[in-house]
C-alpha cells in the first residue's frame, strides 16, 4: 500500500541527510564501543528462510503473524522466505553454519529488521546489536551489559539497566503445571498487566508461603530484593533457586561496578528464546534496547548446544535522544572551488585545484550543494593570477596551488 | 448507488431467498439468470454476481459497499491482510460448513506438507501449531485428493467430520466454523448511507456475540516419516474440469485408456492401462508446482498454467515436453469502453483521467503481473479473481487478462481485445530432472505415446 503523498510503502521511512548523520553517529558510537570490547562486525542477509524463525523456541506465532514472508523464485518448493524480522536468530544461524568451532564468537551488527506494526508505525527498524556466543557464564552477561552501557554513554546518554531472568517466571508457571505454550501465553498476559494470571497461578500453587505479588508487583532495586524473593518463594518453588543465583551474581557484580540495576520478574516479550538473564536498557525514560541469554537458540537453528547471549539497541529512539552529534566531523575550512569562466581550461583548472587540495586534506567542493556552507571560495582561471581566494581574511591571489593550501591551513 | 456483491454457486439459492424475505427481491438472480448485474432498490442499488471467493476482495477494495459470502473466505483474506477494510456485520444463518484440518495417516515428512484452497489460514495454523518446518501448497481445488502421497495434512471445507471421512481422511480438528455472512466495506460503512439495504438484511441476520476465529487443535500428533523408498511407479496427473474432455481426446489419440476418466466423471485415482503408471486427477492450475517438487513425474495441463507458474517461479525445474495441440486459446488483455486500440494508448487515456493504480484483474495473477511489468503500466494493482470474469471491466478493473478462443464471448459482452499476447494449448509437462533407471525409461515411453497422439505435428521435445 502506498502513501499517496510520498509514494512510499506504508510503514517505511526516508532519512534526510541530517537524520542520516544522526543515525551514523549512533552507529559509530556503538561500533567504537564494540571494537574496544573486542567484537567484530558481521552482516546477515535481509532475506532468510522462514523456517529459521518458526521452530518452537524461536519466534512466537504472534510475532510470526507480523513478518513479511513471501514466495521467491524458488518458492515452487513450497518453502517461504522472510524479510529478517530479528537479527539474533540469523546471527545464531551464521555462528552454527560458519563459525562454530567451539570458540567464543564476539559479533556485532548494525542492520534493519522488518515487522508489521500498528497502522502508521514504522515497519522497518534499525538496530545495533551484539552477540556473545560460547561458554562465558555470568561473566559474559556482565560484559555485555557493560558494553551496552558504555555504548549508550558514548552517545552522551545516561542509561539505566533493568534485569530479569527467564527462569523466574518459567519456574513459577512450571510449578503451577503450565505447559511451555501456556507459559508463553501467561507471560504475555503478565506483561499486558493482566493480574488475573497471578490469581490463576496462585490458585494452582497452594503450597506458596508468600504472595506471588511480591514477585510480580514489586520492582526490585538490587541484590537485596533478590534475597527477599529467595526467602519468600524459593522454599515452595525450588526451581527458582538457580535463576535467582544467576541473577544475583550479575546484579551484585554490576553493583560492585557502580551500576544500579532494577529487577523485574517479567521483562522482554521474546520469552521463548530467552533462557537466562534478560536485560532492558532505558535512557531519558524511553526503552532503547533489550536482550538476554538464549542458550538453546544455536541448537534450534541447526548448530550444537552453545550458550549465548546478546542485546540490541534501537536506533530510532537513540537518534532522537542523542544530543547534537559531533560525528561525522564537519571540516572547519570548507572551500568552494569555482571556475572563473565557462571556458574548458578554467573548468579543468578548478577540478584540478580541488583534487590537489583534497590530497592536502582540505575539504574542497567543486560543485556547491545546498549544505556546503563554504567558509572560503577559490576562483580558478587558466591565466595568472590563477587562484583568487575569498574568505574571512579578505581576498588573496596566488599562482601556485601549494600556496593556496598553505594559506588555508594558516587560516 | 449502493453496490452489492452477491455470490453465485452454493450460496446463491439461500441468498436469493434472504433477499426475497427482506423485501429486496431480485427475480433474475433467484432464477439463475446468466446476467452478472441486477438493479435493486429502484435503481438505488446495483447487485453484481461474483464467485464467492472474490467477494471479500471486492468489498475490501471498495469496489462494492456490501457483500454476502462465506465467512471462511473473509477469514482467508484476513489471515494474509489483517488491516483490510472488510467489516463483518452478521451471520446470515445459512451455508453452514466448517474448515477441517485432516490427515490421511499419522505420519508426516520432516517438512510437513499442507495442501489447501485456504493457504493463508493454513499458514496461520502451521505457525500456531509450532510446526518447525512446513510447506503450504495452495490449490485451486481437489485438496482432498492429495494425501497421503502428496500431502501430510489438508485444510478442507466440510459439513462435519463425516464429510471429511467420506474422502478417506482422518479429521484432526474443525478449525473454523463457516457460514454465509453479510460484510461491508469499512469506509462505506463510515461515510455512505447504506441503511436502505442494511436495515432489511440485518433484520434477517443473526448477531453472534463474537465473530469466530481460527482455532488450531491443541496438539498435532504426527510421527516423522522416514525417507520414502524410491518410487517404482510413474506418477501421471490428469486434469479435471474444462480441460478433461481435451485430455480424454489426447489420451484416446495416443491409444491410452484411463478407466474412470471418461468425460463427465471425476474419479481422483482412475486406472490406466499402462503398466507401472498410476494416475491422479487434480486441477490443471495446480500441476506445475507438484511436478516441480516431484509429486508427479508427468502431468497434462494447459500451457497457460505452466506460463503462470514459470513467471512466478523462474527457477522452477518444470518444462513442457509435448504440445498436445488441443484446448487451443489465447491469453489477451481485454478492456471495455476505452477509446484506444493499443495497451499504451489505453494507459495514456487512463492516466489522463485518474492517478489511481490501473487495476488488472485475472484468474492468472502471475501472468497479469508479468504483463503489467512487460507493458510498463506503471502504478498498477493485480486483482486475482476466481471466475465470472467477463463482468469485471470496466467497473471493477481497467484490464482483464483472460483466455479467449473464438472471441464470441468477447463480442457478446461488447469487450475489446487490445493485445492477444500468448497462445495456449494443452501439453505434457515434466521435471527437468528426469528420473533415472527404469522409471526414466517408463517416462520416456509414456511421453512418446502421448506425442504420437498429439493433435498437431508441432510436438515439442523438452531439453
């Protein structure tokens, strides 16, 4: 469906040069942080086979209802393809097919995902994500969270981190006798604020010696909350213990690093593929990223069972929140190079001058655009004086381009 | 003028009775007239007859304000396009049937094969059932004929479980309760006075508390089948419907007898008098895909359907191996009341009148899309249709891509053929990957016999 005014497909956006500068600034800050942490950049295809996302434990049917799937030239086989609705699953596929040598892979990406949203909302989202695949234990989770916080701080934001553990809800709902499918549905109802699900679970757990609302209605502020939950519920739901232990390790480490994570029983929606720590990142009161541990995912997409975790930062809100970026840097001296006449010799002189000045690392534009905003103007002729420089210091004339370059450097 | 889309086919009699009871009688519609348009409400409304499947699409597009059709077709549209503009108004209380998920056995291939006339609902079910790998094969009909050799599951319409069992299938679950519904276009409901029509019709409908939704079974218990043994029998697909008489003639000319495939009979698995060959009768439209994936070694279909398949899937391994020379007709771009005699001239005329997309209606949606690209129509939309095609232009589409033979129907409907761009005859198709060994030799022998009976000397040897 076309937006008739812009001739764009519904849910798709154009980015103008200024917006694109901000996008690149976000991506640049992210890449700088990732490289400092030792991550290497990858890119996965926009089109993937649909079945990569349909296995139980990958994307939920509700998410799959909103993907762009279609039959391509090879669709006679009956297999559909899909515009990448998620980047973690392709990264897991890439690892299982190309990198799985038992070594720890530290990968980052800057790419888009496609999902149908409500009417008018964006259907193409750009994400900056990092995946840590291999047996790293709690250290890996802490390292990823530290990376996300550093990347956000590199964007001049003050991030907050919210943590959960998929095992908490899974332990409680499992103890209540729910199947994995019922757990996924109940989890979504919890996130939707449907309190009836808490009553339903409590009615199935007569052995509880503390109210479940302690878990679902109180947002904790650190390790102390985890110990409160442990004392109240671990006796009646023993399966909570490993999840609380893992969460406590990460929270205490982050607290020792000076971070103040908040703790929640239920967090990100992608419940099914998360198996451990789940994380969300906020800045200026907006959600700007999420991730978690997904130890079963690499196996689900055809690899070995390899522990893994990752996160993605959302470019759209970051572009809005990031203060005026200083990247890409704007040259202090911006030179417009023009020919003194339409004569071929003068035009050639201007082009040659621009090339020589650029090789001297001077920003020189031989065609002036709407955004050029030149600080200086160099008029080039075939005859002496060959160069006339107009700038804040007035008018100067030269016969040698080296002298022009020196004058500009001096300015 | 209120525009109403009414069904032909199974729902026609009950819909005519409803209109009668509501004080909106259309005697010619009730009497089975072949006309496609009927005046209503003393000229305040006009009714157009469609195949049931086309009605939700036409109402969603806004070509019609109100429609009557089976809710299953509305749901089929909804599963693919949840934001469409169809509002479900009320259950009309007739045409009751269900959509049933059914299997022949309790085994499935690792990539579960689902065959259905309702591919979008089938996709939804596959996702809801968390099938880790599946393939949905849309078919024009005869879905029940596919299991067990050519499908693990089918999604078919049936009155009840006994109706499913009558096809030799095991009902797994009824996943959607269908019946005739009154539907309307959302924008028409919002801004156009439809009360003269809706008032009487709603008074005769049943308002359910909630429109039904697709409900998958709780679980699907299918064992994963092992690798099937190599086939020893050659599999030949023969067409039903209009193409059957031409195929019977081609087989007779080749000296091949197929018992149970006489003109006017539909037996899905007739017997052929060629050793080592088994036959299945399905829709000719669906054959190329099933030859491509290896369900059939050979099929007799129309070259038009092969063309439609190949423009959608250019990498398909299907090719024509014999031109049987019968069932000859052309595919053409047809218009009505357009002052132009070329496609380019017509496009220029439409563009001068409206910036809206040029609507190309066809039973061959992939060929229509191909045609629109080839003829550089610019901003266009393809409207897939199931039949009653001659009534589409100019009201419901600018161009109709349609098969024509003598042109008598074109003349009778005062239509204009702008461009006859493709010639079709019936043909034998096969997979580019010829089977090896005895099966390959058997295929060659059958092809040779069919070639010997071809109606023209222009039999084509595939590469």
